[in-house]
C-alpha cells in the first residue's frame, strides 16, 4: 500500500518550486512558506525529507544574519535550488507504508583508529585516513555506517536495519540529516543518496555499547601489514609505460589504485571479494598482491598463460601487438616488455617468448615503423630564457611565486642538473660564501652507484649582473622563506602549507618559465633545460671536460655526444635576415 499527493497539491508545489528557483533575493518569510509546504508533503514522497535540509540550513543562516527578523532578505544557495529541482521531478512520487521487516541487519562502530561492521555475511573493517582521523567521533560513526553499507550491500531494493551505539549517527540517519553540523549532514546526504539510487530503505536503531562488541573489535584492529601500496609517482610511471588498468585485483578501500577493485575481505565499493575466485583474463588488471601471496599469484598466471599458449601459437605475440604496439609505445619500451614476458611465460618448443620467431618478426617491424630517436632534434637557445628571467624585477621586488620560478630556472641552467637532483637539495647540505654557493647531494640520484661520486653543485657569484646571479637570488629566497619553512628541503611551495615540493612541481615551475619566455612547451619539457644548458656552453667554446664534470657524466661516457649535444633552434634567423636586410 502506498500514499501520494493529490493532483492539485502536485500542481501547486510544482508552480511554487518553479517560481522559487528564479528568485534572486526574497524575504525569509516567503522562503519559509515554501519550506513549510514541502515539509508538509514529505510523508507522501519517499526520500523527500532529505531534500528539505539545504533550504532549512539557508533559512537558519539568514535568520541569524537578520537577528530573527523574517522580513529580512536572503538568497538561495545552489544546493537549495538543486533540491527544488528534485521536487519538480519527484513530486509525483509516492511513499510505501512500510512494515518492520528487514532484509539485512548490520552493526557498525567506529574508534579513533578505524571502523568495523558485522552482519550475517561476515565482518569488515578499515582504517581512517589522516584527514578522517582528525574528525569528530560523531562524523566517524556516520562514516562507519557508510563504509559498512558499501561493504556488504551489493544488490538493490532492500530494507536495511542499521545498529549503532552512537545516538547522533542514529538521529542523522532516521531524520535524513540535520542542520546543526554541515559535516554530519554531508555524510548522511551521501548515505541517503546512495540508498535512493539503489531503492534501499534505511532504519537506524541504537544498540548498547556492550552489545556491539564485535563491531567495536573490528574498529580497533591493528593495521594490516600487507595493506600498503606503491607511491603515486611510482604508479604513474607504470601507467605511462603500460597504460591504465581497468581493475585492481588485490586492494582495500585505503590502498586501491583503481576505482574498480577486488578486496580480500568485504570493503566499501569493492566489486568482488577474493581475486582468486574470478577470471583474470577478461580485463586489463593491475596486480600488486601481498608478498605472501606472490607464489600463488604466479601459479595462477602460469596456468592461465600455459592454457592460452596451448590454444594458440601466436597468442603470446598478440600480447605484444595488442597491449603495447597499439598504445604507440617506443621500441625500447616494447623491448622491455618483451624481456619481462620472457621471464614469466613458459617456453614453447624449448624456445623462450623473446626468441620466438613471431616475436622477432614483430620487433623488427616495430623498429622499422618506429625507429628509436632522440626526443629533441634541436633545442631552444638558453640565452632566450636567461634574457627573459634577467628582465624581471629586482629579486627583492618579486613576490614569492616569481622568486621561486626565477631561482629554479637559473639553477637548472647554471648547474645543468636533472630536476630530480634539484628536488633533493637541502639547506643542511648547502654552503654559502663570498665566492658563491656549494651543494653536496647525499641522497641517491639517477647516476648514483658503487664507487661513484655523488653530485657536487658549485654556483659562483655572477658579479657583473646581480639580477642573474644564482647566489644572490638564492640568498633572497632563503631570507623570504625562513619563517615559512617546515622542511629542510631547499625548494618549498609558495602557497600554504609551504611544504617541500616534489620533482613534478619543480618540472611545472620550469615549464612556466619556458612559456613566459616564448618557448614552445608542447615540444620542450622541463628536462630540456639540461640539453639547452650544455649545448649553449659547448657552442660558446666551453671545455668538454668541464661540461662532462658539471653534468655529472663520467670521463668515458658518450651521453653528451649521443643525446645532449643538439643544434640550437635558429629557425627564425632566415626571416630576420630577410626582413632586416642585414646578415646575422
């Protein structure tokens, strides 16, 4: 049995909402009339009480500003207008007369370290992020409810009983949110919108703490040693090389790298539980299992690959063609994948995958169609950026953003170091004197290795032009950031909270300077500073031994001649000569 509004009420509410959405400024009294009408209609429309909360919050805020005067003016927030749009669409809906018969019953609890949930299907738990850990316990209790529902409820059209020992969480569920806390309302709004999308009905009931012992225990579990993930930088390199996976096979809600993931135990939004029970061959999977499961994972992969090889001689070569070549990767990237597959795949007729004649033919075709080549055939003239930066205002007159950009650009050119090395510079490893500044880098860099010297960066003072002097710019930067620093790293963010920046941030800064100097940043990346620096010094007659030493190349290295010595791009010289009528 259901109840719904009569037609005349539906027409009246639609007309009222259509008018209210167009209001730019209106009296609090008029908005309160609309709110009262909508609240009176909520018993006849499912989930409708949820869509009166934003309007109620707006009215309450306006009354505070007007000292309780209903004649005061107010404007509707975007959230309130969105709620009115919902009423325009859903006002013809109905409300079931519900019985206390529940399809599912879930007990939830939260502690300051994590959350726990228990039902007839099993147990689930998780840990709070740093941001969540700072929230009030009432917010954590509501988050525990949300996580418990997302962990266990995978079907639609259910009536669910929620057990919680937190009275605030119970109230915010049963009352479709509240107006006292925006944070608690936002969490309850997410919960009820999820319920609406899946046609669930939620009822919360208080349970004494001593009767909620199982959920409480789950919320206080110690951190799972195997629940960790690669850093975002490392994972992004995997994506850049192999493409973006569609599913993460071994993850939790805290450690997932892909939105779609499979967990070992029930977790919020996981599409399945236990990756070993599903077919891995239907999707492009990211597999990062706990170390203890690696042998089992390899056995499953070997069985799957062996079966495939027996069915098709060319199947392993198809992996290279379909998964790598179609992504437009270079020969070296595909060759790396060939080596990895050779180690993993079983031999066929005593021939490894990498040496198979089909693989060899494919690799020859790749080489001919896309032969290896240097990123840059030519490089921008370093003097362009030097002149551009030199035209900026005096160091003391620059804001922190401009000063940061200038310093990192000058250091990249003057030192010929990689961005990674610049990001590792520390104040504790810096020595400033009247002659200049010296950095000793103790962290491992790309060229680090046994019996190899660590980079030592020497930047002398440039007395002939203080505005281009790296040391002067550095001294002003250190002075300007002294009271902002929370880190020993040289480069920090120029916005709050002023933390140490990563190599990715420094790369963005360098590209900004290039763009301001008129260099094509679509063609040249941040690493091109190194090319431009060594090429310019070489064309100006710089000693090759000096260049090799400054760029941290060994005496026997041919890196400079093979990859870095590029002609400077003077493509505009022809037009300049023609237009000026003078030889260059």
